[in-house]
């Protein structure tokens, strides 16, 4: 009996050593700063645009279809490439006639959780955002909503719109609704941080130091919650872009921008609205100095970068769609 008791105590001691410092599965680790959370499962959906499998599939086709550009060469995926974390990794994106846009293209991933779209928040919903690029003269450059509908009809979309939105369903508004429905599926769960928070995984010692540092220096006053963004607008005195002021005309909105999410930020270089900051380490340094009047050491920057890398989730698996096209007919789309 004494031998058995000793064996039991030894086994318990070994288990204690194995699990010391690690959270029990399903239990939130004690060291996580208040306010940090797991990426939600459910994306908010407007009541006038309910989700359906057919609508999402239609939206996917539209997302990848260059028919929505004047030249027939650019699609949503050109700037928000789903194979490269929803961005094109360029400072500013190439559009119609090889023009460059004025701002860095933010990632489309997890965008269904954002309070407003674009850097300046001029689009309240994904539906509103989806209407912008096709008509933007620097991006896809179609002349009007009617032109967009005509392109979709020429490409052979009538039957699919009718199936999703009822007969006669092809319209510019419904195009935007379908794209928005697809974009609401583009979420990235199961980041290393999410698994650690749930007690299902580990993060490095450097990442833990970085996690505590961002809370300590005040980064989480804006970059908090499940998105690591408060979904609000904050002044950022960096660069020449006037931000929200370009939309409202108000002096108080000068250099005000929507707080970007840290989700997948390690994969979406370059950084900031002008895309002129090439590395994540440089972006961390700039934000600390400009927003918090704080100078971080190289070691502190490295720790914060290690933490931000734990916010890279799992990319959604996307099969490239077969796009509708009329058989035996050339689509002549001229600039």
C-alpha cells in the first residue's frame, strides 16, 4: 500500500511539472490582460440582406469577376487577394490604366465585424463598400450603376441573380448584397492567441511579454476586444492624408482614421493608410512614438511583434469559382 501511495504521489508530481504554467483546457489563462478576447463566430448580418449558400456563392463569383471593371482586367480580388491575406502587399493598389490609388488597401478578412468600412469610414456597411470600387475612376472605372448591370448581363449572370433574388433580380444593389454576403464568410478563427486564451495551446515567452507590454504602454486603449480594435475613429498625426476630414470637411476630423484591427496584421504589410511603413517592427515603433509618446527598446518592439504574430488566424479555404460566360461569344469590353 505504501509503495502504491508513493507511486501515486510521484505520478502527481510529474503531472504538476508538465502542466505548471499552462492553462487547463477550456480555462482562460490568468496572465491575459483585461479586454482581450476570442474572434467571434457569428458576424452581424443586416436584416435586409440575410445569408444563404446561393447568395454567398454568387457573391464569390462577383468578387473574382473582372467583368466589373471597365478594362475587364480587375476584380475585387486584385487588390484584396484572398491568397495573400486579403491584401495585395503594395503601398497603394494598381487600378484602371495602371493608376495608383491614394491609400493602402486594407484586408477584407474579418471585415464583417468592422463598424464602418474604408480608412475614413465613408461606407457604413459592406454593402456600401462593395459599390465603391466598380465606379471609382482610379480603380475599376465603370461609368455608372447601369454600366455595371449591363456588364453582368453580358457576362451571363441573369439566371443566377434571378435564383437568388427572384425574377428580375439583377441590379447594382443586389450585386453589392451578394458580394457583402460572401465577404462575411471571410473570417480567420483559431489564431494561436485564441487557442491560448481558451487553454488549448501555448504562445512563446516573447509573445507573452509583448502581450503584457501592449497593455502596459496603452496600445489597448484603442486596440482591444476580440478584434483588437475598438471600432472607433482616432486622430493619427502621421503623413499628409487628412483622413475623415476628406469626407466631413470638419477641422476636428483632420487626420482621423478608423482604428485598424490587429488580426492578421503580421501578414498584411505594408502598413498605415499610405502604405509607406514596410515592416511590422517599424509600424510598432511609429505607433508608440506618435500615439503614445513612448520610445520602445528594440527588445520591446520584438516582443510586441511576437505577440502580434499570434493573432494570425486560419485562412478560409476558397475554391476559385467558375464564372458565367455566354458560349461561343466574345465579350468586347473597351476602355
